[in-house]
């Protein structure tokens, strides 16, 4: 029995209804019969409907009770598995072997999109690539747009390269969000730039070194890590990084180099 669905603000729900946008997303997945696909936030099945018959298997992760029940009753195919779970805590290793390949697609809740992305990038097996819909401003942060570059740029940038494929107007959704969206492609590196065992310490280092966008990297490191300016100068000189740059001017590779020298 189909249940009447209302978008829940608490879950950041906006249902994709534009057929052209759906088609563009599907085309960027380059689906074939051998593919395994993970879909996060299937909602009413806007993309699910266009994916499941084209692939070997589809695993769709939905948190909302009613949406989950509707999808479960609609898709009883052997190659579709609808799971009620929180995607930011989901353990892909419980469903796929370490070396299995899969493609990831999702219309992600704006308030937790970065946590969902990082969860899958840090897990094994990692996706072949990810096609995600999220708020344009967040997408710009992830790709390192000059105006938006920051902590999120670095933390996702150590795992993958990324690009915005196209923007999506609010009219493509019901209800209409108050912001423009973007479809982003993320391609994981074979190995992340930081070992998983170092991720938490690296995250802490970047966070404390990024306390003010207006201050130089020298002042940020000195005040953020409670060390003298002379010590901060030495770290930056060894890293061959200009003392007068601001933290948002540094590349992902700069931050990795800076972290390992600080760690010594």
C-alpha cells in the first residue's frame, strides 16, 4: 500500500522531479549490466526507477520510514535491495567485499552531505566514482573554488579529485529549496594522500590551522596550535610555504606537507 509522502525539513528532503535533470544524472553514471550501484536518498524513486533494470544490482539506502516502506513494496526485483539506514553511518563492508567495484549516486540532504561523502570515501571498498546532488555552495567548497575554499576542501581533497558537472535550479525539485543545487562528480584516488590511521590527527591539525581566513597561515598556526611564531616560521620554511599566505590559499598537497613537518 502506497503511503502519502510529505517532504520533511528535518531530513533535508527535496524531491527531484525534473526529467531532464534525472536523465543528465543517469547519463553521467555510464551504466551497464555488470554495474553495482549504491544510491543514497532514493526518496520517491526518481533515479531508482531509471537505474535498477540497467545494472547487475542496486542497493538503495533510505532513512525515512514511509519512503523506505513505499520503495520496499514497489521494488521486489532480485537485483534491488532497499535498506533503511543512516547513510553517514552506513558500513559498505557489510554488503560488498573489499575489492568489489561500485558506482555511487545520491540526492544528498544538504545538512549532512559532507558526512555521507566522507563516510563512503573512507570505507572499503571505495566507489569507482560518486555522482552527488548537493547545495551549490557546498559543491564549490569541495572543489576548492577560490571564494569558498576551506576545511571541507582539504578533508575531501585528500581522498579524491572533484568537479561540478552542472548546476540545478530550485524549480527541479518539490518542494523548491531556497538555494541552487549542483551535481558533483568525485573520483577517489587509488590511495588517499593521508593514511586512514592519520585522518583524525590531520583533521585536527587543519581545523586548528584554519581558525581565521583573514589571518596569515603563520598567525593561524602559531595561535591555533599554541606555539611561538618562531616555531611556526620554522615549520613553514621547511614546508617551503610563503608565511604571508592565508590558509585558504594553500593547496591540498601544501596541507599534507605541512602536517607531516609539524608532526615531526
